[in-house]
């Protein structure tokens, strides 16, 4: 995406010479939880995930964002710290807005409204995801995820780790559910990786409440 085509361009066009463009490779961590780098990033291209780790190594996926979204330690603007590492999921292009530029931009009421709308909208997405993980069983959540990520009756996934991150469940729990589905004739593991969905009706009924909650039809 060209800067001129981004949603933020109107607000930053006077500062373009002061704003570096960062090109990152997949897997790069550009904003660490423990570092207060006084920078906010704006995604021009690519996808970024925000993960939080405990001192025991437990990992929680906080959010996944892409083009025209803000990244970095945004929670500091609200005097909090979500302790999130920002990692490029794909090759990513970012605008780097330092503290001085952000201060000047926030003096513009139109930009501050834009910034807070963007970031608060993500909070609702994150909060809803947290509610779903607590309101519904893991079996219901997996059923929903399988259907939402299926094509031609095949459950397509990047990796088991990716599925676990998105659902915030352990690999053991996920495999137990998938193996139970396979044993009951709901799905079948294919040799080339994906699962074949044999009983879509069962999965649809099992995930109905999750789907309605996700689509605001609960």
C-alpha cells in the first residue's frame, strides 16, 4: 500500500520527511513488551500479532492486526501495559511514529478521534474473543473454528500451533477434541494434512451459539 492510499495520510502528510518506513521480515519482533520505545507503528502492509508471555512461559495471543491499524505499546497511552510483543506474521511494512510526532498529531482533534476510534475498536474485538473463550466450551469453539476455516468440506489450517494460539487452548486439548471428532465420524484426517469434514451438520449445531455470539445474533 502506498502511504498516499492509507487512512492516516491526511494527518501525517506534513511530517512525511520525519517518519521512517520500516520493512520487516516475517517473524521479526519490532516492539517488545518490556521496552518503552516511545514509538507507535502504523501498518501499511502485512499482518502483525501481539502476544503476551508469563514468567512461566505461558503464551496468550492478544490480537492479530493488518493494514491501516496501529501497533506497538499502545496501552501506554491509557496508562496501562498489556505486556505484548509485536511480531510480524508476514513480511510487513510499517510507519514509525516517534513520541514527538505522536504528541503533535494528538493535538489535532480529528487525528486523536481517528487514533482512539481505531485502537478502542480493537479492544472490543479482544474483549469479545476473551468472552467467547470463557462462555463456551472448547468443543464448541473448535467446532466453530473448523467450519470457519473450511473450504470444500476440508478444514484448512497453517499449523496446529496457529490453531492453538487463536483458540487459546493447549495442543493436548485440541488433539483430544479432533481425535474424538474423528472417532465419532465427524471428521477424517487426510494424508496430505487437512481434515475432511464428514458431518457438517453436527459441527454447525455444536457451534451454533458461538456463531450467533460472534455475529451479534445471540
